[in-house]
């Protein structure tokens, strides 16, 4: 039971990092990313190939996953930059499917649908599995904290303000002299990089990755996390991820007590509940647990009165 | 070599004609309701399974079972849109798109709950392929094409000559003007959900008639469907047909270059290519 709880908290942490990554893209900049599992997979495969086949240290592998996924994100953002968000929705979903199909078919590189096992983990094999899990929980917690602090910094930095401006009305931002496409690409790169990094952390934890692990359902988990926590809120992203993992795990027990269900029906029921709960939350509480607080500044006092203004405008 | 290429082009035209049906559904819904409704994927699956029940359990031949595919998927489309997606539309097209992805997961798992993950095949008479000057084509494929063309012809007549069809085009063209003229946008929205998801269901069954069906049938088709709609111009019905034929033939020809595994990646590449060089698609975004 202890091991189970530790594993679940670790997964919740990884989902939390992903939700933080999505929050920059969707919560702050208002760009939809329905293929985030593709970026997650991209990062996971990057570090796996580097650390397993070329013996690169794990830390460098994770960093490389961040960089390569961020580059992939820039490409996606630039291609769709000038278009409406609908296209971004379609292209990102297409991206994730393309990553999955490529991973399933380039057997020389990814071992196809069989997946890759034996991915190195820090001190794996040198310490007992229980200790490894504890160490990894600490590592994940560290990553969550660091990413959270960076994202908080971004949120309250000028960049964060511009991003929210783009989200609410990008024409106003453009008129204010900002290069909207470059800023959008920057946000998308940062978010995608964090998603890729989460993928790398996941790969080193589970030691096994396969295309089957990168299905669109993961995207729904993360969107659900962010929506439940509060789109735009970094704290909400993390809390939401924990709630989603808790909810998912409780459906595991819930479906087990319903009598007369086959294994495939139990799995179907669980996935059904995940999708349904996202729809329900969007209907009932679209702002989530931690709604974004927007500080509004009072408009400056109008100059004395209308009459005074008129007088002044006269020659 | 010539005949091999010709065979691929013929295969591509067959696949493209079938693909045009769900692509029209997707693009028509986009044209009127202004959001990408990902639930076409699960409605293609619903249609495929409704047709399966009609065909295998009730013994209706395939050309009759497609009517069930259309009706059941269309009804599901209207109900889901009315109760789940429509209330979200004021919050913006992207939130609605996200909800439609969640809906894909929900509906797919309803099918999985009742039918399981096994591959299922329709109950079809077996014929030998016809050979016309070295080019092979199956009688079932010809029947599928005829069904697809009839469905598109009916849609064309509906949009051109009926009052509701004209109202639908009017809302797609200019919703403000349409409402000034007294067209009930809610009614048109329901209609397009019915017709669009019905076509998705019909298309799902036609795809399944060629191979087999399982709960992921619709989802696997989603990249080519998007590609067809985006290549032709999102929201344009003739565009969806042109896009579907382009994607169908392109997928087949890409087999020569990329290998058969990457058929569906062609759709993604086509989307990127078109967005880079002709962002409004081949025929532009006008509905019709």
C-alpha cells in the first residue's frame, strides 16, 4: 500500500508538471494544445535514445528532451501562428498522432509497438526498489517546485502580462507594438519544453515506454487537471493533477466493485468517467477550484468635467 | 510501373470518395457552428456499429444498413450537441472543441463497453475482384462509391433546392444577416448536427465495409478527415470533396515514397503544407 501511494504521488507530480506546461500555452496565452501527449512522447523518446543508446547522463537527457521538444513546439506555433485557434487544435492533435505513428513504425529507432525497456534511472539497481521510488519521488517533487517557481515568475513578469493580453485580445497587443507571433511561439516553446521534460522524467521513472502509453486519453487527463484546478493558475494546475490522479485511482476501485463486469468493460467505464467528468466540470465550474484573479486598476480620474474639456479644446 | 501507379490512383480515388462523406460532415458542422467538432471521430464509430447491428443482427444488406448508420449517428449528434456542446459555445470555440474531445472518449467507451475491443467484420457476400485493363477493383468498393456518391448528391440537392438547405448555407455564410432575415439559428444548428454527424456515421460504416470495425475505427480516420477539410478549405463543402480526393490519392501515392505505415502521416503533412502556402485551403472558406 505504501509503495502504491508513493507511485501515485509520483505520477501526480509528473501530471502536475505537464499541467504547468499546458498552463503557459492554454491558461496564459490562450492557445489550445490538444496534442500535448505528442510532446510528452517526444521528450520521453529523446531522453531514452540518448541515455540508453549513447550513454548520455540522465540529467543531460532530460535537458535535451526539454530543448528538442521546445523546438518542435516552435515549429508548430510558427506554422499556425497567423491562423485562428481552430487550426492549432487540429494541427496539435495531428502532431501527437504523427508522433505515435512514427514511434510505432520506426522499429530501428524506437523498437516499434514493443516499446523500449531498460531505460536507466538514477541509482536504479544500486539501491532497493523501495529506496529508488523514494528517491524518485524526491526528484519529481524538486522538479515540480522548480517548474512551479519559474512559471510563477513568468506569470507575474512582463511576458506573463503580454501573454494574458494575447489571450484576451491579440489585436490590442499587436497595436501596442508587440510581435504577437514571436511571443506566442515563445510561450508555446516553453510549454512544449516542459511537457517534453515531463515525458523524460516519466521515462526514467517507469524504465519502459511504448507508443501505447501515449494515447489521447493522457491529453484529456491533463486538460482535466488544469480545468479542475483553474485555467491560468499554476497552483491550480498542480492541485488539479493530484485530484485527477486521486479520482482515476478511485474509479479503479469503484469499477472493481460493480459486479459482472469484464476487464474490458471496467476499463471502458473508467475512461468513460474521465471524459464525462471533464464535460461536467466545463459545464458546472469552468473556472476551476482556483479561478484566475485579475487585478483591475481603477481608471484614472477624468479631467475635471466634460465642460472643462470642451473649453480646453477651444482655440 | 504505369499500371501499378494507375492502380494506386484508382485505390486513392475509391478511398477519397468514401473519405469525402465524413469530411463533408466535419466541414459542414464547422461552417455553421464555427468550432472543430472532434466528435466526428466517435460518430463515425457509432455509425459503423449501428450499421453492423443492422447488417449482422437484423440481416439487412449493406446498402440498406447504411441508412441506420446515418440515422443513429445523426440522432446521437443532435442529442450530444444539444445537451453537452451547445451550452458551452458562448464560452468560446476552443472550450467547445476541448469538450468535443472529451466527448470522443466518452462515446468511444460506450461502444467499447457494449461491444468490446474485438475486430468485427460485416456480413458481406464474397465476390472476386473485377479486372479492367490490369486494374483491380472489388464489387464492394464500387458499391461503397455508389453509396457515397448518392449521399453526396442528396446533400447537394438538399442544400440547393430546399428551404432548410438554403437556410443552412445562409447561416454558414453570414450568421448575422441570416438572423436578421428571421432564420432560426438554433434550428439550423440542430439540422447541421444531425446531417453532419449522420454523414460521419455513414462514412464510418463505409470505411468499415472496406476492412473491419472496432471502437477506434473513427479515431483512426480523424487525421485524413481533418486533412481533407483543411486542404479543401475549412467550412467549404465542395472543398471537402476536393480535399478528400487529394488526400485519398496522396495517401496511396505516399506509399511509394514513405512506405505503407505512413499513409496517415500524409494527412498531417498535407495540413502543414497547405497551411504554409495556402492558409484558406484550395477552394477557400466559402461554404458552398
